[in-house]
């Protein structure tokens, strides 16, 4: 069995000279230390920065054009084709084909949405929704989990852990339950997880540990516990998670006939998606598989605004890897000392200290990106517009539509641009917020949404209450039909 090397054990270990086709590399250009693919590290042991999974592309067989994936899917009986992650194995080849783990993830939908385009202010045909709610556990996390779980199996892990606002825990629990290879251990904060998500972790048999505090507290503790007990950590600080999440953009490109959109708009949160999308486009462009890189918009909730504050208010940038860490660490310390917690109805992005902050800065630089902030009111209104078009999504997904609308109003996005908004999770991940928005029950609205500053349900679709009488029911239906 390959030895698991965790940060606490690896300190003081000799540097590993890596010459294989796949390896891990520190993201800091001044460091660039490399590690073998069969080791487990959360950060560089030399400088403390995050790691990438990297490849010697010159020694790998990569497609001559992305359209080759169309032909391979039509002609191949390979089990990898059952996964919307591993069908792109040649673009994330850190594991051998026989080692790949899948539960059928990645068969998701890129849906043109003209009704949402009108709401955002785009021309017909200009907006597509990448709907990740079709994954087995109902969110985009299954893409990254397929890769992280594959690596965990490669290194002989018996237990895997995460901190979660809900989606990561559901995905990890599903992989552990389906494969029966590992025990899932999940850390959640007190009162900071939607029941639709928590129910999955519990039903799939995960060991769930609830601690006092929020996601950031749970994240600190799970990293300490993973290091102390030798448990494999699958949060997006794990570079293999982001390898799997690259494939969301591969599917977007395939859905657009391998044409590059003008914009990709994605909710913020722990910044794993934005970081992985930037890596995907960087690699595709360097390999000559795309001729340009789309622009990236990362959307923060106003109640979890760390990226927006540091990027817009303080002007923090990647600067080619000349990383300014003091303002970031100082801001995180300030949040801790003041006891300020993230607070948004979009629980999936209710995170104050995103672990992929620096990778996101890099992605924003590569993609000529922008950061936008939206209120919970704007998030729920955007979510309702998505739902009215037939794709129910969790509140965090509404942030991408709300952000696209705001950027269009500001003139950042042009009306003729082609925009892809990423919908991160299924409607049933957080049904309470949806019902509170639409139901017209003022007590429920105030309890679930009013405390977060949501004042009205602009696009509410309320149930019509009528007596149990045929004539009155028919009358009500005809009245509502004429009104609509």
C-alpha cells in the first residue's frame, strides 16, 4: 500500500524530484516545488501555498481537437464514457483507466434559456444555463468528488472527510455508500446546513459531526482531525477535487459545439469552481485546443463578500504570482476576532474564508475576470426566473443569474454577448427557501427570508386557496388563467 503523507507528517521531509507525467506542483511561481502523484498534501511544505495537479503534456497523448471527444463517445464502449468526468480522461490523466471511480456523474445539461436572457437583458439565444443539479447527488460536487475519490482509492485511504455547507457532504456520502470503499466523515456547523442536503448525508450512512460554529470553523477542525488521524480530506483545498471540476467547462464547450462563450458566470463560495474553470481554460489554450479564453465573473452573496471586498475594495490581484498574502490573512484574522459570520440564504456559498482564494485570483487574471456582489433579494429573484423556465435550482445558483443581470446593467456584459450561467445544485437541495418565497405565508417568509433582508417575493407563484366545491374550483382556474 502506498503511504499516506499528510501535512503534519511531511514537514521536514525531503523534496521529491518528480519526473513522471503527472505530479503536484505548488502554485507559487517563486516556489514551484513538486510532489509525487501518490502523495497526499493539502499545501506546499516549503511555502504553505496551495497545489495544482500538473502534467508533462509533451509526453501525453492529447486530442488534436476537442471535437475528437464527439467521435470517441459515439464509437467507444469504454466504461469511462458512462461518466461525464472520465470521458475527458486525456485532459486529467493522473490515474490509470482501471483506477477510475465513477457513480455516473457529469451527465448534465447545457440549456438555452431565452426567458432568463430577457430578464438579464441579453438577446435571444445569448444565455445558456449549465445545470449541474442532474448529478447523482444533485450538485456540481460530484465532478470533483469522482477525481478526489479516485485519488483517495489510489493511495489506499479507508476514511474520507470533509467540512460542508451541504453539497460536499452529500457527494462524499454518496460515493462512499455506492462504492463501499471508505467511511465518510462529515463536519457541519450548527444550523448552517439545508435539510435537503443534510438528509442525503444521513441517509447515505455518513458519520456526521456537528460542531458549534459555521463552515469556516468546521473547515479548520476537519483539517486538524484529518492530519491527526490520517483521514483523506476531500474539500476543494484538495487539488484533485478541482481536476474533476474542470470537466464542467469541457461539457459547456461541447454543448456549444466547441465554441468558446464570451462569459462564464459562477457563484463564489469556497471558489473551487472559479479556480478549476480558470485552470481548464489555461490548459486548453496552452494545448491549442481553444483559440481564446472566455471572461469569468465570480458572484459573491452580499452576506459572504470576502472575495468582493478584497478584489474590488482593496484591489488585490494575482499579479503573475507575486502574491500579496498579508492583506488576505489580515482580513481573515479580522473576521475571526470580530466574530463576524457569513450570512446568506444561499447556504452553499455562505463562506467567509474561501480556501481557494489565491487560485481564484489566478483564474480572474487568466480570464480577464470580474467580481460582483448581489443581495439575497436579487439571488431569490434570479432563482425564481430560472425556475419559471423549468430548471429548479438551489439559491446559490440564483447568484449567477443575479450577477449576470447586474453586470449587464452596468454595461460590463454586452447585450450581444454569449453568456453561460452555472447552476450549481438542484431545487430540492433547499426547498424551504423556495416554499417561503412562493407560499405567501408571511410568518414563514419572515422566519426563513426576512431575517436576511429579503423584503418581497417579486416573482412569487402562490397557491390559489379555494373551497372544496367544483364550481368555485373551476371559477378560480378560469380567473387565474385569464390573469396570466
